[in-house]
């Protein structure tokens, strides 16, 4: 086990008795934005460089006919993937439904069996029980 001195620092943004600025800073440290700021800056700089190069040095645009073909291909690919996802979810849902139906039928069968067992082995009235004891 790691000691408290060597443990990584994860601030608790809900701890009481602190100043507002310290609480705000702790809340910022606890968010996912603080953990992935370097990735956001990288892609922001990358897209800025691409935009500047495209507008000043060399046009990086795509021809409109190629763009329509690419959009068509991407839409077909997304549609196919979406179809597989929906098919998988439907199949797994049906399997869960079918398994639940089997378990429910087992519960019904066990309930009927125990009801039949009680019906046959428990006397119907108290008089029957008393008359059997006197015999």
C-alpha cells in the first residue's frame, strides 16, 4: 500500500471550511478538463496551422465532386456500422428477454409444484387434524 505522503493528490472539491478561490481551484482540478488540457491545446494548434496554411500558402481544399463522393461513402459506412450496432443490441435484447422468460417459467413451475405439494400434504380443516390425533 502507498503511504499518504506518496499518494497522488486528488483534491476534494466538496470539503468545507475553505475560501472561495481555493474551492474554485479545487473544483477546476477535479474536472476532466484539467486532465486533458494538453490534448485540447494540441488539436487547437493543429487545426489553426492547417487553416493558416490553407488560406495563405497553399489551398488545401477538396474538389466538390470528390467531396460528394466522400460524403456518400462515409454515410454508407456509418449506416452499415449503425446497422450492425442496432442488430447487435436487438439480438442481445432478445437474448435477455428470452432468458428472463425461461426463468419466469421456472418460477411458475416451481410455484405450482410447491402448491400441489402443500395441497396434498396439509389437511383441509382443523377437525380432520383433531380426528386424526384421536385415532
